[in-house]
C-alpha cells in the first residue's frame, strides 16, 4: 500500500483556508509538482496582486493630496500631524515604486484619479465647499512626492 498524500486538493483548500492554500501552492511550486497546482485560482491571485498595489498607490496619493490641500487652504490650522502624514505617505509610495517601478509610469493618471477623492475628503474634513479647490490638481506629481514640498511654505 502506497503512502497517502497529506496534501489536500488545492481547489478545495482555496475556499476553506486561503493561507493554507498559499503555503501548499508554494510547496508544490518549489517541488515542481505543477500538475497538482490550482492554476485558475493562482492566476486570479497573481492578477489581483497588481490591482492591490495600484489601489494602494491611489489611496496613498489621495491622502497626500488631501493633506496638501488642507495645508494650502487652512494655513492657520496646519499641524505637525498633517506634515507627518504627508511625510509617511510619501515614504510608503516610494517603497511601492522601488518594489514595482512600473507603478510610477501610471503616476499622472493616478494623480488625476486621486485628486477627485482628495477634494471630496478635504472638503468634508475642512468644511470648505468643494468649489473652493481647483478643478484640476494644482500640484505636479513631482511636488506630491517631493519630501521637501509643502504649498505656500
């Protein structure tokens, strides 16, 4: 009688225990047991990884631009906390760009998308009307990422 495999079918495991599915998939890849890999779910997860990184860049850009708008439009309320948030978000985006340089190529489009959300958030937080803020982002991508840039400084 042959040894029974302790590894469960990958397709079943995906829905039952995602972390275990990942560990098992990694073991199967390392062992070059490609015929046992849950290829369809693996493809979905790989594609989703790129989307997560793009959403993370967009989210961090939104936070930076929101705080730059607040900094610019509420100079009397400027705080070290706002500045610290800007610094931290810029550093995190740079780490993402180091890991995935191709994300930087979409920066202009990402800034344009993030700006709409940043204006809505800045308006909600400051109580200023949305039309107070420029229609298009007043900051270049370079300024947004520049650790030394703050508007009207």
